[in-house]
């Protein structure tokens, strides 16, 4: 049995129809036939087993995968990679095949946090991508690693300048702004006051910020006043 057959067999053994039904509702753009229904913790356990296997590279280069769970497993294996250069090469090879927000958002290699200067070059390239989830991933990396001690307003300007009609890109922009408000409120607020975003993304960012427990009631009230009333 080769590694692909072994992985498929082990994933199918964990099939949970009830969980599959739950996932289909969460990821509506996915074809149900491409989902098996395996809980995330089970896939992470398998990824930890697979990460040191000498033949796991044959699975990582076998793209595209057939099932959502195989993409998830792929992401979890990459998250365990400790060599930055090897990891970034594998991530760049994988990104064009990501076709849903869940795999995109769960892909978070630990080694990236140790190489933030190098990572910025990749992020700048991802932000320019025409592929929805590559662009989303770039925004997510800026949100994850560059809103604290490595914060720079230039990164905010890059995100705000993104023009896209893709729902999953606009949602990530809104999520980024909401998170940024929680961490860099006074710096981010002018971007909303000056209406740098399209109406939908502007209002969604405010909505997500108001839902956050990290903002004060005074800040939330200020944000409510900045919501744009859409014309009927």
C-alpha cells in the first residue's frame, strides 16, 4: 500500500456523516462529494504521525487532492515543518490548490513566526495574486504576525488598498481591520473615518469589531456612529 492509499484508507475510517453535514453548512462553496466528514483533531493527529515520514513528500506534491480532508491534512503537515525554506516552498506550491476558507485559515506554519522579515516578501507577492485564497492567506499572515511589535501602518495601507469583489477576500479584509482595531485602535480608526473601504467591507469590519470583547464600550459606541447606511 502506497502512502496515498494509506492516507485515504485512514481518513475514510474516521468518516462521520453528522460532522460532514455540519461542515457542508460552514463551507457552502464546497462540493459535498469532495468531503468525507472527519473531525479536525483526528486529522491533526494523523498529520503529526506523517510529518516525519520519509515518503510524505510524495503526498505533498500529489496535487490537486481529491478530498477536502486531504487538503486539511496537507495544511496540518506543513504546519509542523521546522525548516523555513522548505516550508515556504511547500506552501507556495500548495496555495494555488486551496479552494475554501477553512483550509486557507487553518494553514498557519509555526516556523513563519521565526522568519518575519523573510515572510514579508512572500506576503507582498500573495497580496497581488489573482487567486482568492492566496490573497486571503496573505492578509491573514499580516493579521497574525504584524499587528503587535512588528506593526507598521504601511501594512494596513496595503490591505485597505486591495480591490476585490470576492466575498472571501472582502471578509478577510474586514476581519483584519476588526483585529487591528482591537490592537491598534487609534491608528486604525482614521481608515474608517475617511471611508477607505467599500461600504460592505467598511460595515462588516465595524460589525466584527463591535462583536469583539477586546474593545471598550466607548470604542464600540464610536464605531457604531461610523457605520454607513446603504442606499435602498
